[in-house]
């Protein structure tokens, strides 16, 4: 709920000669919104806004995004600083607690994460029941949802134990993600190890085998750490809104996060990182015939879109995309990986940025455009890319869920509609229908 002093202006709305004054809310960075909360009650009108392009669904203190200038901050800190100077778990703490942890707080948080790294052994059997080639995103969402049965909240008030539930989720999601990968390739599960860092632990669970021990390289850990930070929150995007929506009905944190995972899966959202690689591979197999894909993307009758380009909010470079592009060059160099898809990606970006058609639509590479190339270099298979996004986004989802539940202004998410179906019809019994 904004402070009263944020209402210092009103907007006038005139309907059929009658004037209504609607309060204006101003955020601390100058973003303005017309408060229509009483509009229906006062005027009988709703607002029509498909895709919520113009709607602010809440007031939030977590993430600030300026789409015109390409600015992104978590809790006031520039993404550039956080991505280059922090551990992912520090950023997770920041998102959850609205402060960067001091050493003691960080150690306590690390200990909590260590304590909750295992999943209940009965859950391990669930993995056996998925068919081969099951999508890791569907496994992740099912497993996260079922955590509620194994770790129900200890009290009627879920906020009372939120730190424990949050730590459980942030720790266990890694274990679930790595187990689903191991099952999918028929290898024995590797259990978490408390002597490894958050990212090192995940990589070890993914790639260690009884016959070939995995060496956790600090460069690989650093690259993964950066990617997870860049994904950690992005205000009211589709999956975060799904988390808030389910939570607004009183849903528990696990089922709300599970809904977020499902929303993230779509190729217009987190699934774009996987779609980018498929697109670059297709261009590669087509002898780098960029023109064909550019023409498809411009064709109004073709549903094809350039995955990894465009964003609802950014009208310039996505700052996360810029950081990832630089990281991509660094990590491929350090690991001495030569990936033909990197050159294709660079060329495609160049073409798009210089094509007046795409320039007129403000299409710039987004976070998903180069992230997959780094994941490939780290050895992560393509069908796990969106799972990686979910691992990164989890602290943001939890912080947003918590904020929503703590906000006295929260109401159940329940949009209205404009009915355009059949007018009232007389019922015809089955025997009389022709
Ligand atoms: N390729 C070709 N044309 C595009 C693209 C694209 N990637 N993105 C937008 N456009 C065009 C679109 O056809 C439309 O043209 P017109 O005005 O002539 O109808 C115009 O640009 C505006 O697009 P929109 O679909 O109305 O914009 P939106 O804000 O609803 O969609 C988006 C945003 C991210 C879904 C869209 O840009 C897109 O589909 N991008 C590709 C998928 C992708 O990379 N998603 C990841 C987004 S970033 C990370 C995340 O959120 O997960």
C-alpha cells in the first residue's frame, strides 16, 4: 500500500459528461499509475487491458526496472554490481530480507540451506515413475508441489515459518533438478554435499558419477553463480504473477511456486532459452541461412518469432542480456569451448539490430539469447535450461509471494471480462435438437 503522501495528483475521467477524479500513485522512481481500484464501484466501468500491458497489479519494494533506460535493480542495488560482486545466496538473502547479509547472517543462511538439502527419501521413488524423456520442467513442478505433503507448514500462519520454508525450497530445488537429470540419463543419483558451495553442489549432483569424479572448477561455479543472480527476480513477469495469483487465493508457498514453474515453462517466457538454441541449431543446419529466419519473423502470417529477442518492458538492451553476452565470451574462452552457435548468435544479433523492421519494434536481445550458449559450455543439456532459469528465479518468487501475503492491500486475483458470447437462449431438450 503506498503512503498517503504518494497521492498528490488526480486524473480526471469523463464518462457521459460526468467527471470522476482518480488518484495517481507515484513510485519512488517517478513511475506513475492511475488508481482505478474504485472505478467499477463508482462508474460501473471496468478497464480492458489484455495481457495486463498497462496494469500495475501491486506496489512492490523488491525490484525496479526502467525499460527505456535498461536499468534493473534488486532492492535498490544495480544488477551490474550484484552480478559481479555477490554470491547467489547473498542475493537470495537480499531479495528475501531487503538487506544484504553481513558475514554472520550469510553463514546462518548457508547453514540453513545445508540442513535442508536432502529431499525425503520417499520422494526419490517418484522419479522412477516418470516416463523416459519426461520434461524436467514438469518433473520440477510436480516435485515442488508435492513438497507440501512432506514438509507441511508447522503452523496455521505460513509467514511464521517463511524463513525455513524458503530455505527448504531454495536448497531442495537444486537437488530435485539434478535428480531429475540423473534419472533422465539413467545414472545413479548423487546426493548433496555440505562441503560444496550452492552452485558447486548443484554441479556435482549433475555431473559426478561413480566412475568419473566431477571436478568442480571455480570458473564454472562463478559462471553459474552469475547466471542465477541475473535470473533472480524481474518484478511482475508472467511466472511471478502466477505465483502471486495462486498465493492470493491462500494457496501455500509450494503450490504457488509450482504454478510459477509452469508459467515459466512457456517459450515466450523462460522456455525461450531452450527455444533460442533450437533456433540457432536450425539456422546452422540450414547453412546459416539467416535470411530465411528473418523473413519468417517479419511475415505476419507466420507465427515464428526470433526467440531471445523482444521484451514486454525493455525498449532498449536488456541489461541482463548485456552482462550475459560478456560472460559468454569470457567463459567460452576460459573453458576453451568453440561453439559454432555463438557466431551464429552474434551475426543474428547484428542483423536484427540493423534491420529497420526490428528497430521499429524495439527488438533487442533479452536474457535468454546468450544464456543457453553458456549453459551448453557448462555441459548442461538443452532440456534443462528452463529448469536453470527456475533455480535462479526461485528467491524472487518467494520474496514476491511473501510481500503479497504481508500486504494488507492484497485481494484475491480475480480479473473481470467483457462477455461477447451468445445472448440469453431458450434451452432445447436433447430430444428436440436437430
Ligand atoms: N520476433 C519477431 N517479432 C517480434 C518479437 C520477436 N521475438 N517480439 C515481438 N515482436 C513483434 C510482434 O510481432 C509485434 O509486432 P506488431 O506490433 O506488428 O504486431 C511487436 O513486436 C510487439 O510484440 P508483442 O508480442 O505485442 O509484445 P509483448 O510485450 O506482448 O511480447 C515477448 C513480449 C517477450 C513475449 C515477445 O517479444 C516475444 O515473443 N519474444 C520472443 C520470446 C522470448 O524471447 N521471450 C523471452 C522474454 S525475456 C525473459 C522472460 O521473460 O522469460
